[in-house]
C-alpha cells in the first residue's frame, strides 16, 4: 500500500492550527510580561490604577471589580488550556497527514455525507449536515461601547493637559492629577505608559529638590521630608531616585548626630541629651549599625574599676568635670549606671550616697 501525498485541505488545517497555537503563545508571553511589570512595585495593590481589570461596557462599571493580577493569572490559565487542546489537535492533524491512503473498493460511489444520521438501526434516516467550522483561534473581539470610546478620548485629552502641567511643575498636586487620569484610562483599558514615564521623572525631580533643601538645612524635619518623597519615588518605580534619597537622608543623620552631640557637650542639659539620643537612633535606623559616641577626652586618665559616691548637693555635671575634665560627659556615667535610674535622671538631683561606676 502506498502512502498518499497530504491533501490540500489537511495541510491547510495543520497550518491553521500552528498559526492559532503561535497566537496563543504570544498572548501568554504578553500577559506574563505585564505581570512581571507589576512586580516593579513594592506594593502593587496600593496603586489603584493598577488594581483592577479594565471594562469594555458602561454597565460593567457598576459590577464587582476583579483584581488585575488575579484576572491576568486566570487569563494565562485559560490560554494554557486552549494551547494544550490545540496542541493535541495539531498532533492528530500531523499524524493524519502522514497516514497511508485508504483503499476504497468502489471508487465511483458517491462519498458518504459526514453528518448526524437520525433513525432506527437498519432504517433509512435523514442526514443533518454539520455546521460550518469556526475558524480556530479567532474568537470575536468584545465590541467597545461607543460611550466608553468617547470617555476614553476625553480622558486622553485630559491626560495630555495634566502632563503638560506636570512638566512645568513637579508638584504633588500635579502628580496626583496625572494619577487620576491613569486610573480613568486603566478603567477602560487605555494605555498610559507615557504618563508612567512622566511620573517617574517628576518623582526624581522632587527627590533632588528635597535633597538640596536637606543639604542646605540639615534638620530632622527635612530628613523626614526626603524620606517621604523618596517613598513616592519607590512606589512609582524610580529606584535610582529612591536610593539616592535614602543615601542623602542617611548621610544627613550622621551630620545631625554630630551636631547634636556637640550641642550637648557644650550645654549638657537633659533636653539636649534627649535630642542627641534621638539623632543617634535615626542614624542607626538609616545606616544599619549604631555608631558609637565619641569617648570622653579624659577617660584614659581614669583607672579601670573606679566608683564614685555622690555627696549632698553634687550634680552629674560636677562629677563629669572631676573625672573627664568636662561637664558635658555625664551621659557616660548614666549609661554605665543605667540600672540605678528610671529613665534619664535630672542631673542636678542625684540622691546622696548613690554609688556610681565611673569606669
């Protein structure tokens, strides 16, 4: 028995299946890329314009919304199921293409109509032709409501105006307006990549502006401002600006801690000590490791294991002056005797007879 050449119809069917399968794989790859883009965010669900799947009909606006990441994963699952079914059909079609020709004993007999035959066994029946085949992989696209189209065009024009305002001034209000436009466009499935790029650029400008203010006026308030604006940049995916802002804030905490320590050593009040400790905590938080305070300049002159008994009317500043050569080091005495105090004591009211460890 000889092998027949593939028929034209079967070859077309194989090509159709291969095209449909390639189209589905491309769709899966596109959706996977979008899911990967969402991972740029520290908390994607905190950004409303990336939270929900777009709608195509006005009536869908009032329906419960499906989280975008959930919808995308569901789409991938459905497409993978379709791909598996198409792959099975493709293998069957290729096998049929390579199958040997079937010998028919009556070559002139009219071909049997491939349809459903209704009737009792052994009786004549009526033949119901099969319906026309539906092209594979060509599901009808969901038509977009004209009103949705009109709203999308309005949103596009509004976004252009807001992007122009953002380019002129990278203010928080202008950024907020652009985000609102992105929400509107995302809701109806319009692309807003240009807005995304503009927001990242504006976030970088805001970080640079805040850092310049911090460098000219190193205060705790300005450090907090830089960190707040840096968080905006991180949420918008501008990692370079975010890292630059964090480094500037970390460097500023070191400067502020040194300034606070100098102020306390010059005027060793309880208020200044609290400010110094707060600056040290901020420095440790942003720099990872606690950086020790400077050692008392007179400490090498004090022998190890020395204690001091507080006399009536004696203050911690006086004790610091006696042992360290300056009244501004009494915090060292407090930390070495922290179990004897409840919080930070009034340096001028230490109970007489208290035994303090000096070194």
